[in-house]
């Protein structure tokens, strides 16, 4: 159970606005374990696939264009309930509905510039991690803090 993984990406606006360190800090300080990370401008094909479930929504093309407009930080974080807790840390899809203390609640205003992506289920986390990372890019190591984070 502690090995649940979630795919998190800091979007181009989060990168441009200098929020990379702040966002990584929150996941680190929570106690989640970083297992994969890369910095890249994602191809349009990758982004279209990443958001394939939204292909019929009116904002799909604009979403893919925005995500392709600059580099992103793609990451996989691991820990107990990492998917659900990760979503709580992000806040709601629309920053206007996100509580202070959440990443979207603290750092952004509009849904189309909501600075961060997080998987919405364990199944989509698996799919997304496999889309963005090769198996050999996922690390395997024991965190020295594990016995101080879990009882
Ligand atoms: P989330 O990113 O919270 O999982 P989602 O998967 O429903 O939300 O949508 C993916 C992204 O698409 C979201 O982060 C921002 C954008 N988006 C969602 N709804 C939108 C809307 N009504 N108008 C513009 N962009 C939207
Ligand atoms: Mg989503």
C-alpha cells in the first residue's frame, strides 16, 4: 500500500513562474518519495495521449497547446495513498474552488493556467507514469526516512 505511485507534472506556467522548488518541496516535506523526474518540453503527440480522455471537450486543443508551450517537470511520487492525497494537495481543477493551503489555491487563478497536473486514480497514475517514463527511468531505493514516516 505504501508503494502506491502518482504522476505529477508541473505545467509550463508553474515552471515559468518559478514554482518548481515550492511544489517539489511540498511533496518532499509531506513524506512522499520521489521515484522519477525529468524536465522536458513534451511533444504534442505525448500530450494528446496524456489528455486522451478529454479529446471531445472544447478546451482539448488549447490545453494541449498550452502544455506544449514550454518545459514541464514530470515526476512520479510514491507513498501511502499518494494518488488521493496528491489530489488533495493540488486542490480542485478550478483554482477558484481550491482552498488556501493547496497548490492551486495558493498559486493560481484560472482553470486554464492551473500550474500542476496530478493523476486522478491509481489506474490513470499507472498509465501516465508508463507514458512519460521508461521502466529504467523509475528508480528503486529505500528512503532513509521511511521508518520515521510510517509506523
Ligand atoms: P484535473 O487537472 O484537475 O485532473 P481534468 O482532468 O478534468 O482536471 O482537466 C485537465 C485539465 O484541463 C485541467 O487541469 C485544466 C483543463 N481544464 C479542465 N476543465 C477546463 C475548462 N472548463 N476550461 C478550460 N480548461 C479546462
Ligand atoms: Mg485529470
